């Protein structure tokens, strides 16, 4: 079935021309063991049973006190779930499994160097380590419920230990992805007012032991500049007893955790019974404007939601060996490496390093050796493994029953390779669409009950009722072939509670656009605006087209154009900067930076280096642009706005659209000439863009 859909291009409407893909069906062996195999589940989660349907998720947890109100909508859009309920997230992820599973591995940690020993951390050992670290945080760190603690930790077991220790105390943790710069960490420390930073001296990446403690010093300096001082830095050592950083420890401020720990051996800490509505953690993410926003996630709602979706969508059973190949520094890792899998008492694999180290067979060797049967990763990783080791999976004897893709749209041919080569044609695939703000999945197929369709995430998940609106707020009907803004009509337990310290920004960013009546206390008047473009096929499946705001999704990670640009203009010589996305074979999108220099400054190659360095310092290596183009002037409207879509078009060898409204249309040819001939010289001519990609480039910058 190859239905080519030709759709009219109209003003304010993204045109979509795409090919319908064929369904793939789950194998009988999967269906026979699936947690959700009875279609009656759809009825239980139908709109008529909302919000009580989510009791089914909350009942997966142990509550100290049961709730009296499932959903409180008295202060929209600050929804409250399971009000009156009390629980402890750490107790639910650790203590309650001890009776049946104390000797079972909670985590299996695989260090990057292959000659270092893989470590299994049993539930019993996790319990001991979490208690000890909680005692240290409380008694040495002086923190209590409601305080914030920032972590800047790599993929080591100390990270989930620290998260669970905070959760035990009711302390709000805020993990900053280890690959982010010290400055990025410092901004988040100041924003959350964390008096304690937990870090590690070093970790392995691509075969090298990287100095990581150096970033803590930078972070504290940046936080200080923002008026906030950290009191204590707790430093784990990647090799206990052996310090692997160049930076000195600051007396009275920096402490080695392995040394302090001597005082906390075998200490036990009572889990603090927290209200369901107490914040569990903050996770910062990029938006259209300003600093990253601290998404605040709740204890009861969040944990219920990740437990429920892990059970039904990840199909996790306690006896599975589940490997989510993401970093815990992102929401995927919080929800689907730590909280979801542990709430269900399963074994969760953690890997320290890069997928292709020391060779592209590494992931499959790990899967074979550990008996992994559920595998979860991002399209970026899949594309890379396909490129460098297309035949590797076949060389290893593992069997996945289930695989996930998350974080960016997946091209149907990449999906098919994942299915055939990685899944050996035997695994179901779920393409899970969601965001940092959401706690857990929003769009996916239910693996035993709904067929897969490459390139589409599927319908809304259980209890989630999505809709596509056009700019005027009219519903875009399924099967119309038209794209629009995907929204969720209802609240759900995993939704974030707000942006830390910025209530107005929260309401404005996510609810203002389609709110029907600001006085209304009915959730039906408050659709959640996700910021993604999407189309819905006649079968109800959504195809996510990507961000409609100026956020660039690089390798599944969100980068705000404004953040990139403000980092760039820290370079003295630069007057103006504009960041645009380019289609990238591996990372999905990469960033290209256009800069205009201050009068009297000569263009030279140092500037490119300085921009790279500035971005690395302010944000982190992951944000480094693919190219930096020095231009005589930016294409601008008569009112002085930079037309990002024009340079985005040039970078992608695509149509730049109408330029008659520019104040300086002549500049376009000049920039195109320079950039495209240089790209050709560098061997960077892109493949032909798909219609969706073309539309994305054309629309870039329209959020302004
Ligand atoms: C953005 C959220 C929580 C997932 C990890 C990324 C894009 C996410 C998909 C998918 C197409 C996807 C969206 C979304 N996205 N999953 N399955 N298919 N696009 O979390 O950093 O908050 O990014 O990632 O554009 O808005 P995030």
C-alpha cells in the first residue's frame, strides 16, 4: 500500500506529502507474555473513565496514605494528582522489593573500558548504599525535605544512588547531564538554589578518562556570579581512593565521598513519607527564549505514571533484563532507567560510555553477555550503529522481545533496519513520543495490541487524548493530511507541575495558546501545547514532524537557538549571531551558526574556533556547531529581525522562500554563494530533503 498523498499548500499551514507505511504486527510469542494483552484495557482508560483510570497506575505503588482526590483542578493549569496521598519514591523503588528480590540485581553497570569489571548491584546492596548516602546528605550535608541538591554526574551507579537517597529524604534532586559544561551546571545550581553539588572526579568516554571535577569549579564560579554560593561539593571518585582530576580540592568546600562514607557505614535512614504533590526532582530543558527551564516533577503522579507506562508500554516484568541505552542525565533516563524499572522491581542495565567503543559490536556484546531482552534507545544511536556496523547485530546471540525508539522522528528505513537487524525480526518496537515536561510517554502503540507503523509513534497512549489544532484553534481532522500543533486535551499524572520559580512562563508557554477560558476550572478548557508539529493519519496514528518553536533537536537533545546565540555573542568580535538547523545523517539535526562581526573586525579562522569554544564553555560539547559561517550581514526584515528561515534554507541547499520583504535581499545570493561553495568543498552536500524536512526548514524561525 503506497498511497502518495498530495496536499495543497496554504498560508499558515504546513503542507505534507507523505507515503503511508505498512503495518508490522507483534509476534505471537510477544503477545502471549505481554502485560497488556486484553483489549479491555482501552475501555478502562477511555475518556469516560478519566481521571479515575489512573488509579490503575497508582495502585502499582505502595502508599503510606491513600489519596482522597484523584485529580484536583481547582487552580488550572496547576493540576494536582492523588491529593491526600502520601508515599516515598525510594521506598517504592528499593525497600519494598527486598522481601522477594534482595539478591536480584537492581542495576547491572557496565564500565566503558571492556577490561573493567561489570558490576551487579543487588536490591539489598542498593538499599545499603542509598541509606548510607542519604545519611551523609542529611547529617553532613544538612539537607532536609524540600531542599534542592544538584548533581553533575556521569553514567555511574552513584547517580541513581544519589537520586534515590534524595528521594528517601524528600530532597529535590536536579541532575545536570554530565556532558554539559560547568557554566551550564552553574546556571542550574543558581536557578534551583542548591547548596550542595554532587559530582565525580572523572569518567570514561571514548577510551579516555575525562577530568570532570574541573567543571565543578567552573559551575561554582558561574553560580557565584549569579549571586548564589554552594556550600559543599561532594566528589565521588571513579576509582575510589585515587583522585583523577587536575583541579585541587578546595579545603572546607570539596569532600571525597568515599572518605566521608566511613562515618556512615551501615547507617539506616527512615524514608520520609511525602505528600503525593511534593516535588521529586527538577530537570532542566531548553525553550524558545531565556535560560533553560527547571521542569518540576511530582512524587506520586510522576512515579505512578512511569510505573504504569513501564509496565504496559515497555512490557517490563520483574524477571526481565532491561537496557535503556540513554543517559540518566536526561528525562528518559530518570523515567525509564531509574524510576519506572525500579518501581516494577526489574533489573536495569546502565552503560557508562559511547555505543561504538571500542567497536560497533559493543552494544550487542553487552546484550548477549547480560541476557538483555528489552532494549531502548534513540534514532541517533540507531543511525550511527547502522552506519558503522550494519552487520554487527547478527554476530551476537541475543534475543530482544521488545525495543523502543525515542527522542526524535525515526526515518522509516532506519526503523526497518532496527526491526530486521537489531530486533532480528522478532522484537516489537514502540516509537515513544514525549518530552522532558511530560514525565512519561504520550504517543506510542501498545505493543501487543496495536500494530507498528514505521515513522509514526502511534495513537495517544492510555489515558492521553491528543488533538491537532491549527493556528486558529480549529481541530485538524485525522486523515485530512494536514499538519498542525499537537496538543493533549487532558492532564495526566506524569505532567510536570510547573517551571521552577516561573509560574507565568509555565502558563504562557504551555497553555496560553489554546486556553478557551482562563477563568474555567474545567480541564477541558486547558489543552496542553506540546510545541511539536504533527499529522494524524486516518487510523489515528500520529507522525511527529518536530518542534514548531526555535528549538533544535540534535541527537535527541533539545538546544534553544537563543542559548546558542547568546553563548556565541560572548565572543568579543561578534556583533550578531543566528543558529539554524541542518539535516544531519547521524544526529538528525545539527546546528550551524551564522555570525556577523563588529565593524572594523576582520574575518579570520580564529573566530570560528572562538565560537566553538564559547559554545562548549557555556553549554557543552554536544552543542558544538557543525559549521560557523561569517557573513557580511544577516538577512533582515525591514524592522531589523534576522530571517532565520533564509539562512536555514541556504545551509540545507533548500529553497529560501520569499525574500521580497527583506531590507537587504541582495545579501542572500552572497551568503549562498559563500556557504554552499564552501560546503561542496567540504563534501557536505546533503541528500535530497523529504517534503517534511523542507517544510521544517521553511518554517524555522517563525516562532518569533
Ligand atoms: C522533543 C522532546 C522525552 C524524550 C526524550 C527527548 C522530540 C521526542 C519523539 C518521537 C518524534 C520525538 C519532539 C519533542 N521527540 N520523542 N518518538 N518521535 N519526535 O526529550 O529533550 O524534552 O525533547 O523531542 O520534538 O518535543 P526532550
